[in-house]
C-alpha cells in the first residue's frame, strides 16, 4: 500500500467537531474537498490498551503522506497520544501541517505543540480552502524545502493566503 493517506491528529475530547467538519466537507458532492482518511485503515475499539492503540495508530501512519494537527486550546498539553503521533510523524519524515482552530494565520506560540513549534511545519488557519491547499501541495513543498536544507517553520505567503480565504 502506498503512502497516500491523510492523518488527522486532534484532541478527541474537545476538537472532534473540527474533524467531523472535515469529514463532512469530504462527503458533500458540491464541495471540492477530498482526502484519503488514514483513520479508516483499521478499527480501534473502546477499552483497547494504550499499546494496542499505538500499534494501530503506527500502522495508519505507515501509509500517511501528510499529517494535519488540529491545534485547539488543549492540543499542546496532550502527550499520551497526540504528542506521540507527532513524534512518530517527525521520525517517519511525514509532512506536518498545524491547523489552528482559533483562525491564526501564522505560527501561534500560545497554542502550537512544542514538539512541532520549531520544525519544518506549515502553519495555517482552519478553513476549507487552506486545508485543501495543504493536502494537495504541502507534501511537495515540504520535500522541496527539506532538499534545500530549509528547516524553518513555514506559513502561507500573504497573497496566497488572501486568495484562499476569499474563495
């Protein structure tokens, strides 16, 4: 199986709404938004042990081409799974996008998880158009930046961001 999945990392207790919106955008025929959801690869059951959950999550990450981290108020404080997922993505060289639920258009030091704060990560506001652009374009941009030894955090150029936000 190819690395063609989109992995969405989020606080399941408080930010599930944002994940469900993304699944909703994907489900609607009149909205141009599509992604191959890594969370559909295997099932996690209530009551699974931490080890079992991490084995299944790692399997999903093995087929992931991009990770979107939905950054809410509590994301930076979550370590058991959310931070672990980001650690694994960094180790596997999976391009990461920090998607700010508060609408921040650039890296938000107050909410960004420390583990990705100073990495080559795209920082965008939570909007359909910016998420679509990231899924379609960030993996290639990430590879280009890595090849050219750029490791700084990344945000959308103001002109592109303005264009996307006006769609």
